[in-house]
């Protein structure tokens, strides 16, 4: 699909208020420089008064413009993902990976690879080992809604921003726990991601990385209480654990059981889990999301397990859309994508979304 060249003045004004897909002509260095100046102001870039850094970022910005043009030209329908300027568009792909993704997630996650598709973990081994499997079988025997969105039930907390802290594994896990607590108790609260960043063991290293299944295993084994965010607020830095210092006990929640599943080739079971049990946390490959604005990602997002580098929450799906999709909540603030959300096509393990998925129960 070809994008018409937008009149420069309209584009710059629009850029100040909206994330818009763009189309730049072949000989437009002056136009690109004006666009970059507006970009720097819009995203309040710290290098605006540093000439050397400014020049370097402009070069990266120009490369992003070329890539954005290429990706938008590959769109096959009005529903396809579209791309434009984001807070990450002045980074190289290597910088984006280093600053905002965790390329070691696939290595960390390898020890949790499970096949076939369902495996559960419990805090009380006296519970019948078939309970969760029976729950899934009952779900599969029932017809699920053609579309489902936990946000519509007011059971999803606001989108968070992890900044430069590489703790997506903690954000996605706690986000699921928040909804499961609300389902169980009728009230929605934010719980402490920072507690996980500071305190989680079992191979998790705060802002320097971790993985969902290792975190859940630690929470189960140690019977850790997850405190409300107001009691243990987010700093986006790895700090000393405050378990016994500033936080009072018996005011949080505990994980009672969780799953660590592989749904590759069985995504209909994943849809069942989302609709009949709750949102899930998933490891993904987010490298191609650097300039994502909206629409359904259905191409150009590799699903190999070895390329997992990020973690997100899946809050719903829409099987009635022309291109059926998952509704995915990210932790890059509401500036990213569609107010912090993105949409990934169902059925082909796009972006690796079915490689490693976790559901949670709480007490």
C-alpha cells in the first residue's frame, strides 16, 4: 500500500499531538530535519542542546524513516500493522534491543520448555493433580465467545511504564496477578512490581533481567506475599529488598498455582484459557515493535523460541475481525502503540506469542 506524501506543515502539527504513520520522499533532508526538530520537542529528548549527540540521533532517525516507509509499503490491508515515529525512533536496532529488550529471555526460558501444552505448579501438593487439567478440558468442551476483552469488565489496571528497567518479566506477571485478585475478591488494586525487581531470586536479577516462569516458581516455593504498590512503590531501579523493613505483612496476595505452557500449534487452547480463566503473561519477540503505531501484526515478526526478548500480558482476543488478533498490553507507557496496547494475529505463533505462556491463581 502506498502512502501519499503529507504536506509538511500538517505533518509537523499532527506530530505534536498524535502518533501518525508517515511517508517521506526520496530527497527530503531539509524536510526530515524539520520533522526531527519537531520529534525532539514532542518527546522531550535530552540531547536537544548537545550538537554531537543531536547529529548522531538524527542519523538514526533518518534510518527509522526509511524502515517505516518500507514496513508501511508492505501492508496488505487497512487492518495490517502500520508504523510511524515513536519514542524509540532515534535508536538503532541494536540500541533498542539493548535498552528496552532482554535478548537473554530465550536462554532463561529454555529450562521451562514443556510439551505437550499444559503443565501446572501448585503451592499445595495435596491438591488433586488433575484439577487444572479438568478445568481446561471443561473449557474446551464449551463454546467460547468469538471475542473477549478483560478490559471491558474493568479488571485491568492502567498501563505501566518500565522505562529503561529490564523487568518486563515482573510487570507482566504482576499485571496478571492484579486481575486474578480482582476476579477473586471483587476489587481491582495495583500490586508491587518493585518488590519483584528488588527481591525475586531463582535467577532473576531485577532491572538486569529475569523470566516469568522463574519468578512464579520462586513465589510459589517461598510462599512470598506480593504487597500493594502503595506499600512498595515503583522506582524502576534495582534496590535492596525491603521485605522486613518498610512493608507490613498480611496486606498482599500469594500465588497459589500457575501454569507455564507452550501453545505452539494449539492456539485455540490459549484462547480458551484467556476467556475461561483470565489474562495471561507471555514471552514474545518485540524487536519489530520499535516503530509500531497500531493495526494487527501479521507479518515480519519472527516466532522462533530463540528470539524471545520481552514479556507482555494478553488481555483478550477478537476472532471476529478480518484478521483475528490477540489484544496485548505492553509496559512501555501509553505513548506506545494504541494507548499502550498492540494487536498480534492469532494462529501462526506471530512474534513467538505462543512459545511460553503463564496463567495464575492467587489466594
